């Protein structure tokens, strides 16, 4: 029987030179050369596994925020504000590195707690969940949210909704804008919704009823029933249409995703929504997809949840520009409370160095004159 080409012991293999094949060599991570967070992240990009993912993710975020023609959407899921990551998101807003936010309602509610000066607390496993309930402490993994904090959020919501014109239909981005204005006028602490309002950034909560904010809205309407006042109407499709029209105006799109869930998919379905309007309804609109994508999420694809689906899968849905056509993506399989601070800190360092270099260059030009 004639042997196949690869049936032997490898004696006919032609061994390549990796440098001639233009393979990228890895480099040992030498802590003696590390003097900043950015130094560390750049060095990690030349290693392997999650370290390389993290380093490459910082490169994607840097490219996305430096692209002056890119509209940047940040999607948020999980307990990021309870986990005290809210000021990182606030910093991204204040520095102009984010143009829109799509979030879970719970994340915004817990962020509102933080923005009004209230605290979250460390959970002790010595106390049972039954005891926590009786004492009015809601557990979020290893952190506690006192029920009294959520009572404060309810008071803020009731005050805002009490003054809402019943003839104006409510949607999440409009409501979050008014909450942000209230915080800006009455609260000194920094916070996501406050900064979003001050910077003209819309904040969408597509699964609005799945949150404390949604429950507060329902309670406010039941209170209006008792007072014989007209109910407030909520239309989530106002969010969808405003989000789509906003993105249609942009030259390029980028998405920075923490976790997954509804915020991620709702934001990504923009591409299929526009294609369906074009193909099924004959609308004369440009077909747009995300050019940049950065995702921080520890969930692997084989669990079957949306949070673990890779960008390559989303390309098949018409949600992202393929890498062969200029798409650029980074995916980091790590807890966001680890990945987010490191990646953002590294990119902030890079941006600061660039500004410093430009300032020095201008000074030299002026001095030469």
C-alpha cells in the first residue's frame, strides 16, 4: 500500500525559519524594565495566554479612542458599580473616550447609590443569607447593598417621576438624562449618570423593567393610580430608534463591552436592524457595522451564553466588520474588576504621554520662531 504524504516519520518535512516566515517572537517579562502600568501592559502583550490578550486589548482601546471619526459605545453588565468600578467609567466619559452607554438597570441603580454618597460594604461569610435578609442587607457576591440605600434611590426616582409630564412618553435614555441633571444640580459626588448628563452622553437601559429603577417606575405608577393621576407610559422602542439614528450618523463605530447579556446584544443588533430596514422595507440607508470591538468577560463560548460568543461569530450576523476588511477586535477572558482598571490605566498613560509630547513639540516650534 502506498504511504500518504504525511504517513512517515517526518523525514520529508521542510523545517521553516520562523524569522523568514515573519512570525512574531515572544519576549520574557522583565520586571526590571517595568516602571509604569503601561510598561507592564505592553510587556504582557509580548507574552502569552490572558496576559497577551490584556496587552492586545489595550492596543485596541487605544486605537479606538484615537480614531477621531469613531463613535464609541460602552456596554455594561454585571455588578460593576457595586464592585466600585464606577469612577473608571466616569473617567472614560469625562475624558471623551466614550460617546454612549448601554447598561443593565441594576448597574445604573447601584451606581446611583454611589453617586448620592452612600456606601457598599464587604460581606462576611459568617453571616447567613437568611440573617442578611432580616437585617436588610442585599448580597451581591462578596458585597452588601443595604436596603436603605435602595430606599434613597426610590426617593430620587419618585421625585423625578412626580414632576414628569404624563403627555411625554418615558424611555430609558430620557429618564437617565433627567436623573443625571438632578445629580448635577444637587449632588457633589462624581457618578456615571451625572457625568453622562454633563457631557451629553446618552445612557440606554434596554431591559429597564429588570432593575430597581424599573420597579420604582412601576411603584410610581401605582401611586399615581391611588391619586387618580394619569399613568406614565414607557416605550422601549424610543430607545432603539434613537440609538439606531445616532449610530447611522457616524463614520465608524466601536464597542467596548464589559460582560455581556442584554446590553451587549442590544447594542450589536444595530447592524442587523439596519440591514432589515434596508432589505425588507427598502429604506435607503447605509449598512453599518462595528469597526472596533473590545470585550472583557471571563465566560467561555462553550457555556452557550451570549456573553461568551466571540466577535468572529458576530461577523456572521453582520454586526462587525471582518478583520480582512479592517475590523479590529480584542477579547480578554478575565474578571473585569482586574482587566478594566489595568487596560484603562495603561491607555490613559499613553494618551497623557501623547499630549505631553505634543505640548513639548509646540514649545520647540514657538521657541524656534
